[in-house]
């Protein structure tokens, strides 16, 4: 008994030892900054000097700020676009590639290639594409006689333009879904074929249900990315024109730029809360069951 | 076998530890030499980089064994500004020596105990070597926690080759004459002016707006409410510039694009500071020798002024170590001495808040000095007067103004909302 007890304590000791380094890092690089952000959101602080507690004043100010409300709305649009356009597109391509058409490996690489190029480089390319004298206007003019548009300079088109150039890069989610789709047992499809199911019916009744777990994961990731979107929009439009493309991330950054650290922290808290809400709602709607995992058990 | 492996492990340990001990001995040797870190933006492609590098080398050679200045290159200015802000917020000076753009936003840095107060360490001769107005502008509540270094005037640049092509031989002297000249340029197939609403400050258009506002409202226009008629009229004029006399991509365009149009000869009129004069790509343009620098024709009753700003102020980390503090002061005295400033000005075209006998010989740089000297008075631009946050709002709403989404009155009201008075 004593030997068993000693063995157990050794195992626990080893577990604690292995978890300790990452726990320390997690505390200092996530928990502490997270708590500090929440704390500063209840103060008045310009990054220099002392913090003065001011209760909910920052939250009231933020909710009354039309720019922040615009940013919040844009983030919801981003989340929905990435979750309900980008992921379904990725799923569609994965479902085609899993059937291994000609050159499927090359196509898989081509779809994934933009994900290895830096966001900065891609953003600069798209700025050139969307330029009034750029290739997009040239092509649309040549094909449809369309007049030239300032895609990124017009509040009516700027948000669509920046979302479009992100949503079409489906490689990351496609790879996840493709890997899951390749693990679906072929026997299910063979049985369905014998029963006379068409390809469409097989995809609808076999592939999609079996991909449920991966779809929930990719949608959660996509919507989380949408909620905290910053990079490409900041590079392409800076959140303009007239805040048409601003997001909570950009609003937070610009508040920091103006040394309004406590207001930036408040925006950060909102970001975290919104992200949590989105993920929780998603899980509630779609559940968390994964037929693939259940089959494997 | 076991003994052999233990022996090998011991030898390996010694190999690893020995360099550390040796390192320590090397570091111990020059302990008396004070090393000053300078987070410098004047590196790489900056026009001041070669002169600054030479001056640092000269200083280090003269003070070998006593003081050594080590430059930490900061080629990305936006990232550098972030570093300064973040470091100060974290309770740490970004370096022993660093620069800031002095404006109402960065004046907040004066509240930090991390910055050296030059008011306490400056002797009279050193103080008198600076332009008095710049020293006054850099003083907040009696504290002088940054020294004015680089100044700038922000005139209008005219490509006279393009003007001649349109049949215009003289610069317009009235605002109506300016618009008439612009119409002639358009008729000749030349876009009159570079404008932009992008980036965080709509730089080119912000300068034009500043010229209009000061001309209409006086040099103290920035003390007035932004809904003042002077600002409303300035907004209307700026909108007209963007809509009628600029490139089709002006809305949303950044400074690179705005400058690029001028450099490529696609626009005839531009606005920027003296640092632009030292650019190699500008010197390579076919119209380089025909560039004329001048003020904007007066839109209002205020004339003969120039928009100017403190472009870079130099800060130092405060230190309880008197020797270190003395080293910083010694180096900054050297850097801001008339001979040093003359060397930097000569090669870069930049202008400084330190008095020197230097007068440029290169034609374009000479024009800046002549225009600055001819101005009877100066006024800040919008960003220098009202800070980063107000300027950001200006830039964001300028696009909406240019597209006719908001009126000039609404534009001014939105910007006024951001001003803390």
C-alpha cells in the first residue's frame, strides 16, 4: 500500500513538474495581463502617472461612443462573414478535394499558399488591386463597362472590400476539414452507394454530419478571429474612411495611440466578453458532439 | 563506462561555464566607461543618418574609455513611437536618449519621472544656443523634459515645369488666382494637387487645411472652437481641393501615395517638410531643379505666415547616477552644438531649433531657409496644435466630407468633439 501511495505521489509530482513551466508562463503572459486589463478598465489612466479609480465611467463612455458601436457592429459582420462564408467555402472545397479529383494535391497547395504569405504583404497587394487605377477596376471596366470605384476610399464598399480579401483565403480551415473528411470510413459511402444514394445525398447525409465536430471547431476559430480582427484592415484602411471599416481591435489600438490606456483596456474587456459570448452561443446552437470521435471510441 | 561518461559530462560542463567566466572578466575590464543607449530614428534611409552616424563615431573616439554612445536603430517610425509609449507606460525609459514628436499628446510624457528635466541641468550658454521660441514651446509647467531639436516649416511645393506646361510662369498670389491656375493645369491634363485622407493624420491635406485655417482665423486659430467659421471655411476649401483638384484615389490615400504622385510628376503641387528635400528619389526627378517652395496664397486676412512645428524633440532618461547624467548632458551638448547641427543640416536638408551660421547651398534646401526667414510669423499645423487623437478624427471624417456624406459644419462639429479644453 505504501509503495502504491509513493508511486501515486511520484506521478502527481511529475505532473506538477511538467505543468509548472507552462503554468508560470500562462500566468504571466495571460492571467496577469488579463486581470491588469480588467483593473485598468475601472480607472482613469493615460499610461503615465497614477491610476484613479472611476468606476463604470469608461464603460458608460464607450457604450455611448458611436465609433465604438460602429466597431462592435463591424466585428459582428466580420465574425458572421468568417463563420458563415469562409468556413462553408472551405468545407465545400474540402468535400471536393477529398474525392481526389485530378491535380487535387496541387489544388490543395494552391489553396493553402496564401496562408504562408505574410498578412502585410497580402494587404499591400490588395491595396494595389483595389486602387482606382488598379487591375480590379480595369477588369470590371473591360468586362462590364463599370465605372472606376475607389473601393477602399468609399464607406459603402470599403468594409466589403477588406472582408472579401480575407474571406477568400480558405486554406487554413480547408486543411482542417480536409484532414477530418479523409478520416471518414469509405465503407459508409460504399453502403450509401449500394442503397442508391447520389453524391449530393452522400455529402449531405454522411460527410456533413461526420464533419460536425470539425465544423464547430473551425467556425468557432473563424468567428473568434473575426471578433478580434485587426491586421489587414488597419494596413489597408486604418479603420476608415470615416470609421467605416473600424473594428474593436483598431479602436483599442487607436485609443492606446492617444494614450487613453484605461479606455483601451475597457475596449479590451469588451472584446473578451464578446468573444466569450460568441463561442458560448455557438456551442449552445450546434452542441459539442463529434460523431467522428464517437465512432473512434 | 560510467566513470568515462561522468568525465565527459564534467568536461562539457567546464566548456560551457568557462566562456561565462571569461565573459564576466571581459565585462569587468571597462567598467568605468559609461555606455549610453540612443534609440535613434535617424538611421537607414533617413536623410540625417550619415551625418548622425559620423557624429556618434567622432564623439566615441574623443571619449574612448569614458563615454560610449551606442545607437539602437529604429527604422520603423510607427513601431518606434509604440516602443516609446509602451516603455514609458511600463515604467521604463525606452533608452538613455530618444526622440519624440512634441505635441499635446506627447506632452503627457512630461508627467513621467523617467525623463530628465533639462531645466535643472541646462547652463545658460547651452540654453541660449537654442531658438527661444522653441524652448518656450517645449516647456510645460516649468518643466523642460525634452529639448527641441528638429523643426520644420510645412510650405507648399510647386512643380514649376508642370506650371509652365500649363502656360503659368508665376506662382499665384491670391486664392482665386490659385484656383484659376489649377483650372489651367487641369485643362493641360495635369492633376493640380496631391491630397490624401488616409493614414492617421491625412498628412498632405492636413497641412493644406492648416494653411487655410490660419489664414482665415489667425495664428491663434487653434485656441478657438473647431466650429468657428474659420475652420468651417477651411474645411470647404480642403474639400474643394480633394474633390476638384486632386487625384481620383485621394480619399483613403496614404502619404506614400500622395508623395508618389508628386514624385512621378502626376500632380503639380504638394506639401511636406524640409526632410523631404534630401530624398534621393526627389533629386532624381526630372523637375527637381524647378521645384519652388512658398506659402499658400492667403485665403483670409492673415498673410505672410508659415506653418511650422517642432518635428523632433530629444529626451533623456533621468538617472540617480550623477556620472551617467553628466555623460548624457555632455553628449547632448555635443550633438546640439552649432558645428554638429551644421553637419547634419548640410547633408539632410533638415532644419533645427539650434542657432547656427549654416546656410544651405543646395537650391531646394536654401529655399526652405529663405521662406522661413521671410515669414513674419509662424503657426502650428493641426497635429502639432491639437494632438494625435484630434488629428485622427480629422483624417477619418475628411473622407466623409470629401465624399459629401457630411457637411463642413458637421465635419467641424465631429472634430470639435475630440478636443479637450
